[in-house]
């Protein structure tokens, strides 16, 4: 897909992963280039490198790579970007860093979390996760809320936006009020790229953190919201998407209460059905259910 310029200096590298839209964000300044997320293994080779060529940017100009959070479709290309731009600084939030650096850690703490509730991905999904994660790749350090990443003529403030993960981060460019937020807010679930409906549910690990992230973005009031799996939101659509994201949390809380139980596995299917169902990886809703139950 051709690279889309959102505002001068900020570009969307869009592809389709399975049925879902997947976007890496590229910010170009006079003194450096920032890549936000590396996708899955092969994303850098198949989509980021062609985007750099389309924009006429030598790979040596990449000075910063920031990973929004620990999920394989956001960091799986880390080994590839390390090879492509070895001088670039590769970082994430300290809370998510251990999971990003080691497959064993994320397999146990993120993707294997469901097993303690008698749930699990099917073998084909596990195989895909392993492949998508790519080889273990150490990061160069961490980013923290309030840090400023200056590329020369364009600069971003780091936002801590937990909820989907504890160390989820975003970036805000104040001159154009552009916020790059990854999966920090997820509406009523991830949509199919062809517009035919929802695919997977929105998983979050902390109800309080997720609500606080939504509130933080409302207060920030960006002119545009750049996510990883949704179309670009601009103007009034930004606030509307935040409202939809919070309404889902309320609806999930009501569905759990109506289910009457305190067991994640028992609640999963009736709650998913009450919320309209999800065609892909409905197990991911169990993480949000668990977050609500643990908050009681």
C-alpha cells in the first residue's frame, strides 16, 4: 500500500495482517526519523523498507524506534529493524520491556495468562504467535512519560497510556495536535480492514488504568488520533471514538453482572454473545473480564 501522509512529517505505513488493518507510524524531522512499532516478523522487510524508498529516506536516517506495547504485532519486527538501522535507538516502556525482549516472558505472562483460567489459544494460533514475534531482540533502553523526542523541526512528548498493557505508551506532537496511540483505546473491538465488521475484542488488563487513559486522551483533546488497527480519527470523530471505547467498558461491566458468576471461563461465551460476538480470538475478551473481576 502507498504511504499516507497524515500531516507534514508524519506518515502511515499501512498493511493488512490477516483480516485486520496494521499501521506503523513514521515521523520525519530534519535531524532524524522515528518509527513507531515494527509490526510482526517480516513487516519491516515487506512494508517499512518500501515505505522508506517511496519517501526517499535512507535507512541510516532512522534514529529512534519506539514500541508502543508488548504484543507480537507491534514488536515482532525488532530484529529486522535492528539489522536495517543498527544505529537507531530501540526502546519501550520499562513495564513492557521484559515481555518485548523475551518470548518466554510474554508467552507466560501475556499469552499464557488464560491457562490459569482453563482457557488457551489453539495450537495454530500459538504457532502464529511464535512466528510473528520474531527472534528475541534486546532493547536499548526505556521511554517514560514526559520525555521529549526531538527529530529537528518536529518533536513528540511520550505519554504513558496503560490499560491494554501496563506499559503501553503513546506519542503526542503538539504543533499539529497529532497523537499516535497504538492500541491504547480500542473502541468496541478491532475491526476488519474491509469494513465488514468486528474481528477481535478489546483486551485490557486494568479497568481503572484503561478508564484513566481514555480520560487522559479526552483532556489532551488531539486533533487527530493515530491508532494501529483503525482508520485515522480526526476532529469530532476523536471524541466519539473515546466515548465508544468507554461505553464498551460500561457494557462489559453490565454483561458480567448479568452473568452472575465470578469465573472467567464460565463468563466468556455468554458475555461475548451479549456484546455481539467476535469472529476472531474471542478468548481475548477473557482478559478484560478478568480485569473487571479482579477490580471488585
